[in-house]
C-alpha cells in the first residue's frame, strides 16, 4: 500500500522525513535506520541522511508501507 505524504517545501531531508512520518523519534535514530541500508528512494538504496526527498519521490522502508511525496 502506498501512503501519500505531503510536504510544503521544495524538499525535505531523509532524516527529517523519517521523523515526519513517525518512523524515527530522533535524528540519531534516523541516522541508524538509514545506515542499515533498509531505505530505498526511487528504488535505489540510500545511505545519506541528507538525501533530498522531493515531490513525486517514492520512499520504501523495510517493514513499513511505501510512501509517495506529494
């Protein structure tokens, strides 16, 4: 199932995105989740917490639904 996540800016950084959707409670926790390699953005594994997530990007997180940024 794909969940729509709305952002009001041009982009949001991946670690902030994880906090925004409730997957991570803190930046440190987001860093750990990202470093595990369990996140894909547009079907590519991402290991950078500063990766810019923009509208129409699809974020897949192991163990969670997929998210599309609108």
